């Protein structure tokens, strides 16, 4: 309950906005093919330590797109997510990734895309912009240019994005692999969270050099000593952590009284005790409610990013090759963004990183810390957790890019602290767009799940 720290709006306002207006729209948008398939490399080696822990629990595995069987005839079908029955229904069909998504020849769209790239403000098609140069440059120098452009882009990005062209990158059907309890826990999971909090979250100066884990000392005391930017970093990560832990509690593997699974493929549903163990004030030394508020905080951050990028997102085509579905998606995106923009108390990103050299340095540090967090996701030892961890970190990184790269700010009010922002036009890849909307969908569904937990606990 009450006001969300570092924002002016209250938990109650956000609850009713999300649960009544936003969640139903977002949930139905995420059923469409454009947002359903995401390309990701789950085989990257951990860049920080020797991979010690490949999770062998069957619920950790990710089912490949090409390998689906009819759920009535085999065990590979959709696993139902409580509260997400639309997803279950739709995911049960034997679908493959649409050719339009995979980048097969797209006559109609290519033509439109070319027309659009000259008309839509903010749309950038590098190849078209090259024009005459593109046809006369030697092959080597074109490769050189591409490398330069990629490097330039990387300077604007807050997270490391997988190389789509890598042989190890594969499309994953997100509806077929819902985020839920997997059993991933213990030293491997703790090492990931500890590395993120201890080595990549900012610390107040009195804590530097000490073995300090926010989580064991009580984050709130430390947060009071830090500036808004550093608090934002911590709250965003903690909010993401909260969201993951709410989902595993809301979609828990339910077992009978003897601890055996109810059915071969398991039965999934909310586990109130699991939720309380993680968030009850008395069971968590008062930390639980603060962690829940961090969920609302990161929700507001991503909500603001969507509002800010709305003109760009409304101009995109969401091409899959299925014309009627693509039109429906465009309409649904516009409808969602109208609701997003109508929210009266948006997070104010202009209060961050303002004021000269020091602020620019802090922003670069912030970006590099988040970049590291995105690389740590390749160390997550459970494939399904790695998938959703990467997706949500990419979505949050994309939101940070929208808010802080400076490219979407009003002319005359441009925040050009990052060097690459001086000449780059704003654009997002499909990987970023799908991650942005799905990551926000996860936060929205966590807030909805909270309401259900609240009701169950009140009834008791
Ligand atoms: P953990 O959640 O591991 O937390 C470690 C410590 O951090 C806690 O002891 C506490 O002191 C502190 N802490 C806890 N929550 C917060 C917070 N919100 N903010 C600040 N500090 C906090 N498990 C699944 O079943 N399904 C998944 O899809 C899944 N995805 C994951 C994705 C990632 C990237 C990671 C790293 C883990 C994932 N896990 C998943 C594991 C899950 O998050 C927990 O690590 C696991 O359930 C063990 O929980 P725990 O109670 O030991 O505490």
C-alpha cells in the first residue's frame, strides 16, 4: 500500500490501472505470432566463471519450436499457466515460426518499408539511407561500415543483444515455454543474484570495500544514502527479481500431500505459502513489502518508456506475412499505447542524469553496469530461467535505451551525453521490440498475480 518510492503515484492507482485497463490488452496482444516468437542464443558460454551447473530438472528445459506435438497425443503440448488460459489455448496448435518473421522475401512489406523509411520520422533504414554510396562501395568497406554502425549502436545499448545471425540462435515459442516454477535454486541461482547485487549494483561510499550484500543488511538504509540514479538501478533489478519470484509462486508445481506430482506433466497453480515465505513482512524482516514496491517501480519505468517510444512503435509494421493478423496487431498496439499514454502520473526520467560532465559519467557507468547484468544472464544454469531472464533484461535494457539514449528527446531538449547519440537515429531491432513488450507483459502479469494472492490471503 501507499506511495511508490521515487515516484508520485500510489500502489492503489497502479493496481486499478494495470488490472482493469492494461493487463487485458497486453495479455491479448502477446498471443499474436509477432510477439510469440523470440530469437535467442541459449548456448552462449558464461563469460565470468566456469559453467558449473547445468540444471537437470525437466522443468528447466526449453521446448524447441519445431518439435511440438499435439498436446492431446503427446507430452510436448502447452503447459497451462494459471490465469493465462488464452495463451494455453493458442499455444496448443502445431505452429511454426512464420516466414515473415524469419526474414524470408517480403515483397509487400519491403516495398512499404522503403516508402515508410522516407516518410516516418524516427524510422531508420541504414541500407536505404546509404543510397548511391551503398552501390559503389567495395565489399570490404561495406563490411567495415556495418561494423562501424554496429559499434555505434552498441554505444547506445544498455544490454548485450544476441547476434541474430549466429548459428546458435534459435526461435523460441514463448507461449509454449511459460515462465514458472522450475526448481532452479541453491548456490547457482544465488551466485547469479549475488553477483548482480554485490558487483553490479551501485553502493553508497561507506559500503565500498566491505563485504556488503544489500539483501542481508536491509536495502532501505543504504538506499537513503544514494542518489536517484543509483537507487533507480537497484530498484529496477530488485523489481525484476520480485517479478520472477512472483511468477514462480503463482505458477508453482503443485504436488499432493505426500510430495508426489499430481500428474505426469505436473499441475500448476498459485502457492500462497511460497509467496508468503518470500514477501510476508514478518517472514522477511520487513524486506518483502519493499521488494514488492520495487516491482511497481520498475513497472512505472517501463510504462514511461513505452509512452515515450509510442510514436515510433505506432509507426512500425509488425510484419509476419499474415496480412489480416498484421493489421490486427498494429491496431492492438495502437490501442495499448493509447491506454499507456493516458496514465496520469508517469515516471519523470528528465530528473535523472541532468547536469554536466558528472552526470554524463554516471550515465555511462549506469549503462556499463546494466550491460554486465545482461552478460550474467548467460551464466544462468537453467535454460528456461535463462530464456526469461535474458528476455526480461533485454526488455528492461531497451526501456533504458528509450529513456536515456537521448534519441527520442524533443528537438532542442536533446540529451546528447552518449557520443553515439549525436548522429544516430532512433531504431529498435525486432529482438528489442518483442523483448520490450513481453518484459512489460511479465511485470503487468505479476501485478495481476499479486491481486490474486492478496485476495487468497484475505479470505484465509
Ligand atoms: P533468491 O530469490 O535466490 O534470492 C537470493 C537473496 O536475494 C535472498 O536470500 C534475499 O536476501 C535477496 N532477495 C530476494 N528477492 C529480492 C528482491 N526482490 N530484491 C532484493 N533482494 C532480494 N526459478 C524458477 O522457479 N523459475 C524461473 O523462471 C526462474 N527464473 C530465474 C531467472 C534468473 C535470472 C535467476 C537468477 C533465477 C531464476 N529462478 C527461477 C530462481 C529464483 O529466482 C530463486 O533464485 C530461487 O527460487 C531460490 O530462491 P531463494 O528463496 O533462495 O532466494
